[in-house]
């Protein structure tokens, strides 16, 4: 199956880094706070970070008391940034696609993945491998693009706007058709896999996991007053979080 | 909290009955087959049907070997039809809103509800009562209107159509705003409660349930060739099924 490595595209890499460096972005406002709010106690735990990128989160897990963190990523550029900016004696960075984690020989107590699983075609294969790698009672916490954010049509805009340009609703096409959705994000041909809610839930349950919690973060009223452009997230949230247990 | 009894509205009742009597309808094509496919073995089991309507399903559960079935409904007209058309020595029909099942004194092995829970404001109260009424290991299986079907805006049409009138996408508004959505279905002011996926899942988990399976049924290609009007369900499914265990 396809293993996408868009983060090693020169343009994508530099544009993505710029986006994440902006102080106000959806990751800082919604994604990371929800991720950290859902973390179990990391004290003394062995952590695996799937799609660790430039390693900021791996460093955070160490600060929260993790005994060791293994960060894997498919992108050489991202890992070079991680080694340079977020190295630590307790962190090991490995260049590896998520689809290959079955080859890891260690056991982990917590597996975390931030906004990476929508790039994976073989979701079932990854969840089964995560289950095998986890210790009994271990936690798998991940975020991904929300299923309403991956089911637009290439032919139409994702939004319908009023005469003032305000987004009045999201245009949802073929929610029930699971597929690869190619789109342009910094560069052409970024591949995301659209999966229905029920597929995500059933795949995890069939892999042996117990569902603990789901989150679809959206802005507070206070935040929308400060950044009115984020009202759109009420129509169609950007992120889905799932927390499950072995 | 509000307890809606729209089924006792004269017009609603007769129009709804006509709809369900049509051989080809979404209930017969998708809802009921998915419900029956997800049923556990009913042999010798004690069943509670929340929102039993005119009792067809209660009769089916008896045919599948259930020891006894209790059907509750808020609508007198529906229960009168049930007594007339689907009475059985093993079935007891009780006029009771779903919100009041906490007052039942019996234990049940399986609780089933077909397309009724979206009428309930206090979803959490009902799931907690169901948990208490179930025997250990008991199953709660329900269908409801799909969360994408309950988050349209009253101001806009639910669909955007092309020049030939074909529905090209569903118009999703305020998915993240949980609310009562009043709409016209046979009569004005039919009240449905919109809840996000995560709310449904988290409410069940917090009530003590283990998630076993979710379903969002949509038509097969064969069926769409026969009834092209059902292609719309690919954009926005009508029904959500959840199967959980105590």
C-alpha cells in the first residue's frame, strides 16, 4: 500500500514549518490542548509517538516524567529538525513509516499520534500493531483530521458563503464513500484517507481496544470573539480525538 | 425536560403510518435490516423495546425466541395499534415516556430502541437508566437519526442541487452546536435533538457501557441502481446504530 512522505517535499516542509511557527493556529488553539488534556499520567512510562515530526511533543512527554520516548516519522527532514531542536538522552528518533511499527521489538505503555493517521491507508494494520506493542492496560491516544473534514468533493468548494463571504455551511459530499482524497495543501496531491466514524470505532474495537473517550474540539465563545474566523469550526470541526485502552 | 408526544398528533400519526406502510422506504431498506443484523441471540431473553410504536418489532423478537417483551411508548395511538395488530401473551405494552423507564422494577437482558432516542432531550438520563435495568453482560442496541441528519440550518435547504435537481452535497450547519432542531415532518414543530458523535459515545461510556459496534448504513450499488433517489444517503446517512454492553 501507498506510504506517503509529503513532509520531505521541499515546499511542503518549509510552508508547514511556517504554519506551525505562527503563534495563532488551529494546532495551538485546539489540537494540542485537547491532546494534552487527554494524556494519561506519563510518570515512568514508555512512550511511542507515531508521526513525531520535529519532536516538540516527544520533549513534552519527557518533561511530564516519561521514562523513555521513541519517536518515529517517515520524513528525513522532520527527523533532522527533531534531532537538532528536541534531542534528549531519553528520546530515540527512528525513520520509519507508521505502517512498519510491527517490526519494533519493544513494549510501550502509551502510544500517541498527533494528526498523522489520516495519511495512512492501512488503518487496521496500524491499530493491530499498536495493540500488540502496548502493555496490558496501555493507552492509545490519537488525533486525526475529522471525518467531516475529509469528505469534501474535489469538484466543489468545501464551504458555501453568504454575500459577505461568511461561511454559512460546510458542503459534505460522499461521507459514506471511503476513499483517498487528494487535495492541495501547500503543494498538489496531498493524500488523506477518508474513513467514516463507524469504521474508525469498529476497527479499534475489532483490534481488541476498549473505547474510553472521543473528542471533537471546537472554539469557546470567548475564543470566537477574539478570532472570529474560527466560527467555521462549529459547522465542521477540524480534528477528531480517540482514546482507547488495551 | 420536554417530553414530546408528536405521534399522538392526528395528522402526524396517519401520515407516519402511511409512510411505514409503503413497501419501499428507508426503514425497510436500511434501518430494519441493520437492526436485525445486529441483534444478539434472543432465545429465552427478556427484552425491553424503547419507543415500540405499533409493536411490529416486539412481535419479531418473540418469533426469534424471546421469553418476554416489554414495549413502552409515549403515544396512545401507537399503543392502541400495537394492541390491535401485534398483541401476544408474551408481550406487555406500557404507555410511558422513555425518560421514565427508571421506574420499571424488572431486569432485562436486551434493551432495543429503533429511531426514538433523537426525540429525547435527556439522553444521559435514559442511558443511565438502561444500564441499571440491564443484567450483567446485557446488550443495549439502538438506532437514531444520524448526527449529520440533525444538524441542518432552519434558514437553508439541507441540500445543494445541480442544474438537474440532483443533490450534489449536504449542507451541514453548526454540527458542534448541540441543540433541539425543530422541523416540519408531516406537521410543524417536530423536535429532534442534535448531538455530536463524541457526545453519544462519551455518554454511553460514562454510563458504564462498553462500545461493541457502530453502523451508518448506506445503500448497496445494486440498490442505488434500482432506486437512484437513495444515492443521497452516500452524502449524508439517515441512521446511526450503536451496540453496547453492560
